[in-house]
C-alpha cells in the first residue's frame, strides 16, 4: 500500500515538474502539454545515430532512471512511508546519485556525435565541481542527527530545522543539487544555446521520453533530499506528515526550476573555480561550525 | 506527408498518438528563429515550440525562399528529424530537394496561424500510413571511405591495408555532399602532421641481414614470426625484434651491453626500449610484462630527454577507443594495445599542451545560438577551438541586371531579411544619387526614423538570440516580444512603449552574473577593421550617421562605450536602442523608404547607410533607367574575417558568446 502511494506521489511529482519546467521554458502554464508531449514522443521514431556505441546509447537513459529511482527509495514522505528505511540512507542516496555521472557520460559517448560528447565530458567537469558539495553538507547533517538514516535525520530536526541550524550547508547543498540535476544555470551538459541539446541531442522517441522522465525523477529525489535534510521532512503542524513532505517538495522543485533561469549559464571554468575555491572551504567551515554548535548547544 | 509518415496501420491507439502529435508541434526553424522574428512571425503565440535540434522537432518550418545551399542543408536537417515529420513552408517559392510542404502559407502571422491549423489536420490524419516512401536526396548521400585506425590521415575509397603501417583499413561513413549539415559527424582529425612513422613501427625498414631476427606485431606482441610479413590478427606489418640468441638465458646488464655493442643498427637508429602503455615510467630494454600492471610492454624509441613528456597525459581521452571514431572494432585487437602513448604521439598539441582528439563539429547553418545561414565549422580540441572555418550559406552577389529600380529595391531588401528597411534605404539612396535627385527633408527624416525603428527591432532581435544562447529564457521571450511589437509600430505606439522598453533594458543590464559571463570575452584588438556597434563598443567613433544632415537636424551624436568585449557590446546596443527611441521621438514621422521615380537615368550612384550592424555600402550602375550592376558591401564582411583569431583556443561556450556578440548577418556576404 505504502509503495502504491509512493509511486503515485512519484508520478504526480514528475508530472508537476514537467508542468513547471514547461512554464519556465515556454512561458505558458499548461497542465496538458506534458502529457501530449509524452504521448507524442512514444509515437515517434527512436533513431539510432550513425555509428553509435549501442550499449552505452541504450543503457544511459535506463541507468539514469534507475539511479533516480534508487535515490527516491530512501526519501521518507512520512514515518513508515518510505520504500527502504536504510540505516545508511543518506550515504545510499549519495551512492545512487553517483550513477548520474556515469549515465550522462554514457549518453554523451554513445551516439558518436560532437555535441553529445562535449556535453558528456562537460558533465564530468561539472561533477568535479558539485560532488564534494553534495557529500560535505550531508556530513554535517548526519553529525547533528548522529545517524545516516533519513528518518532519523528528519526526527533530529524536531526542535529546529536544519535550514536554520546550518544555513550555509543548505545553500551549498541546493546549489550542488542543481548542478547534479543539470538545472539552469548549471545546465552545461545539455546547454540548449551552445550545444543544441548536448547529451540529449541525439535521443528521440521513447529513449528521449525515458531520458526526460529520468531527469524529473532525479530532480524529485533531490528535492526530497533537500526537504529531508534541511526542511524538516514531514514535520509541520495541522496537516498530515505526507502532505507536508509533498508541499515542501513542490515548493523546492519550483524554486529550483525557475530561479536559475534568471541568470546566464555559468561558465564551466567559473563553476569549477567557485566549487573548489569557495564551495569546499565553506563546506568545511559548515562542518566545523555544526560540530562546535553540536558540542556546545543541546538542540 | 509522403516522406514524413511513419509506417503503421491506423489503429485507435495510433490515432490517439497522432492527435497528441498534432497538438504538440515542435518546430525546427530554417534559416533560423532570428529570421522568423525579423519577418514578423511570433511562433510562441501561434503555439509552436522551438526545438534546438532537428532530432527533437516534428515540424520543419521554412521561412521564406531559401538559397540553394541552404536548401541542401535543410534537407539534411529534415532527414535527421524522427518520423512522423512535416514541412511547413511560409512564403517559399521552391523547396527542392526538400519534399513538398505539408502546409503552406504567406509569410505573415495570419498565414502562419492558418497554415498551422492545416498542418495539425494533416498530422492528425497522416502521421501513420500503411505504406511510406523513404526520403532520399542527393544531399543525403554518404559514401564509405576506409581509414587506418592508427593513421587517420590515410583515407582510401577502397578497402585495403594502410601504406604506412599495413593495418587493415576500417570503413567509415563520410558525407558525399559539401554543405555543412547541422548534424555533427565525428570525423577523424585531418590536421595531423604528415605521416610520421610511429615509434612502434619505426624499425620496420631495418631488416637484419646477418643476425637471426624475429618479427612481431607492434599491436600483438604474442605474435612472433621468423619471417617478415603481416600479423595474422590485424594485418599490420611485423616489425623485427632483436632476437635473443638461442640458449642465452641471462637478463643481466652484460647482455644488454653485449647486445647493443653488436647490434647491427647502432649507428643509424636509437635503441629499442619497451614501455607499458599504462605506466610510461616503466622503461625496459627488453620486451616483457609491466611490473605494475602485467600488461605487455610495447616498444618505443628511446628518447632519454623525453621521459616526462606530455605523452602519457591522462587527458588524451577517448582516442584510445578506436572503435568509436572508426566503426566496428576489428576482431582480435585488444583495446588496451591501442596505447595512448602511441596514439597521441603524433597528434598536434594545443596551447595548453594536452593532446586530445580533434573533432570537426559543424555549428550552423541552423544552430540555435548563431545567426541562421552562418555555417561555422569548428575543429575542437577537447572543448577548445583549434580551427575555425566560416562560410555563409546565404551569401552571393546581388542580382541586378535588367531590373527596374522598384524591383531592385524589393529584391535587395528581401536578400537581407535581418535589415530590410536599412537596405531599402540604402538602395533608394544609391538610386537617387545615381539620378542626382534627393528626397525632401520631411521624407528623409521619416525614412531615417524607419531605419532607427529597425535598429531598435534588430538590436532587440539580437538580444533575444543572445539571451537564448546564454540560457536567459525570460530575456529571450521579453526581447522577442518587444521586437515583434516595435518593428512595425507607428511613431505614437513606439512612444507609448518607450518607457517599458527602457525599463526592460535597465533590467537586462542589471542581470546578475552577466558580467562574469561576458566581461573580457570577445575582445578584438585595436586597429582591426571593425564597424558599427562592435566598433563603437570599443570607443571607435565609427558611424555613417555622423555628419549626415538628416541626423544632424535630429541632434544625433555618436554614442560610444569602452571595453570592447561582449559585455560592452551588450551595453552599447542597449544605449543605441535608447538613442534611437529619442531620434524617432524627435522625427515625429516615420515612413519606410520607397523608391522614387527616377526616370530613364544612366549613371552610377553610391550610398552608405548605418545599418544595425554597421555601415553598409552600395554602388549601383544604371543604363536607361534599368539596373546594370550592383555592388554591395555588407557590414558583417569586416567582422567575418576576424572570427578565427577571435575564438582561437577559446572554450566552446565562450567562443559562441564571442561570435554571438558580433551580431553577424551572413546575408549578402561574399560567398
């Protein structure tokens, strides 16, 4: 039963993301267009590029989807409403999302085309910039909860949400999450303006549908992670826990999908410089501060 | 949809899918969305989504009649679209070699909406058909050529062996047609220095006469033969190894000295050493296995001074997977023998010293971030520009012979869809100068106002394209909407919209992180022949309007900026929009230039007009009231030659920003 509810939430969440993204990209809010696009994609040819690396080309969208689904599995919507309540949930999330890099490089390599390949390798560079900023803020969150279990992390925020307890970590994690989900302004691997679709450029039909769905699941997983780690998960007054989780996730996805489009796409070199010269010292400072607070104050 | 339908019986499910497709039309615009906007088409309002690549489109939208080269390129783009696909042609006289359009209309917004309604019906009914015809055109023909995995410069039309190393050539698809397609085809770098023998086979010519020699394959060291010949696994020439005397089991130093002392090619060759493809620091004088990873050592030419060279840079990247660039892998070649040390040895190294595979990627003529019709072929070294080839697919000389002045003005304006008013003005002025007539002050001022209105629209159109390129979707939408609302607006409407336009430009300048993205990019050195906003953005007072009595009367003064980079050009264009708004307000009247009746004039006339991209120059020659020749120098001609230097060694995104900031128009450029 809980699995069914979770799957329903996942489906609706992914659809919501498609609606918001359509609104952000095309300037029109349409509840039906994503459904039409999806149906239309299923009717189109799934073309193969000229001399593809067939295995990589076919496997990449599926791998991306699997990585997203695995990450979703450890996000709790409410106490007991979680697919897998692992003791190492936070670590598992991180491990699952590591395959996003693999999948994107495969997607870039597979079709044997210039745009896609540059997009794939660009994401490798982007990974180097965001990877530490996913792990290090999670470390600080786990320090406070004294557990890597995602449900324990939520309950540890009963008195004070982590967004207030460790705001620095929150900001870094959100930015890194946008990098991981290649959302604008960190959409370097598919950069519509300078790579004409990049890693997505050679995918058509069903494969493209899977690729786009996978990306939505990843965005959803990351929004769930942000809510779980920083925004108190299901905690909230009046409404049932799952409702709070869903509301918070929708707000987070909307912010992630829309705000980044107000700034130009970040240059790869600038992204790497910011990630390493600024991001990592700040993440270390965050861990240090959280450690000091955890020792001194009892919340 | 003869060539566009997908095979399948029209079942209920397929009807449903076709219905969804008809409502989810995604267009790939040729020559480009810049031209569509300049022609007054509001694609978003008509309900068309734009695709960045033909792979994601189901409608090929043809805007206006395309020159032949561009039609060939459009054919390639059409062939890349997944079926079901359709063609929507607006105001296009001829489409061949493209198949016939599925819906047509005049080149207006009304025409677009009506044609789109037709197209939706066609798609809903014809997306699936029981019998479909494959689409084929000469522009799509490819041929198979054969190339050596180790020596990409070796290209042959027939299968065979590589003349350099003897390996079996591998088949590779190559385009038979010349026009640059949208689709990037990875091609082997044709920029390698001429055949330099690989170290691995450097000894192949030195057969030993007296001492017993053995032969081995540079790729398959387990292949040992007593006679020269070809490798049974890959067909490469076997190379001699210095055979150890039979029964001699020692591996100590003495053997080596002994061996080298009596070597038959001491004088002319460097001694053979062996190294591990993965661990270049492992150097051995004898073949064997790597102590670190167990791989077979491969022979190298000993270069004592070069042990720490760049050859083993990990960034050598994907070249190692020969199967990727060349097609099917050859049976029996184990990939790890494609050692990076060998494969990158003769490759050109870029400024950063890293040796990477060079790939040639076409950007354009329909690339979403560049002006439509501009074919930019970039050779990429990793993601940096190693070589640039620029080509206009919409250029060529101006046909004028025998035209009447009125026909010429229309024709000339249509040949530059991005600045039609300025070119009308240019043609009218040139014709009037030939006839030594001049319009009255009021007409001249009204014409100037029309040129200024187009400047505003053109700069906004540039801003929309530039915003799309840099990922600023909101800015693209707003700029496009403002361009469409202003480019045909009368004076009072322009005045009414001026405040909101200024507010928009203010917001554009204040966009966060714009400085980080643009500052310092695309700088052109001093003394280069720059014109128009690009020149003024670096402080050069270059403006054909200066000194023109019409503009003097309107109080025109040249606006210049400083910096000369992409950011300065953005600011410059924003400033010029503001200035043009003022000029129009002062002119109070606006009329698009119309050719006057100049009678049966014989003579020559010339004119220069400051178009949105800089000064354009036209010389016309008339005989008895008809045109004989017209010589046109478009403003972008000055900038196109600067491109290669401008983007050399830049990262691809930076390079495209730099190109975009120049606001090139490929229309009318010398072919």
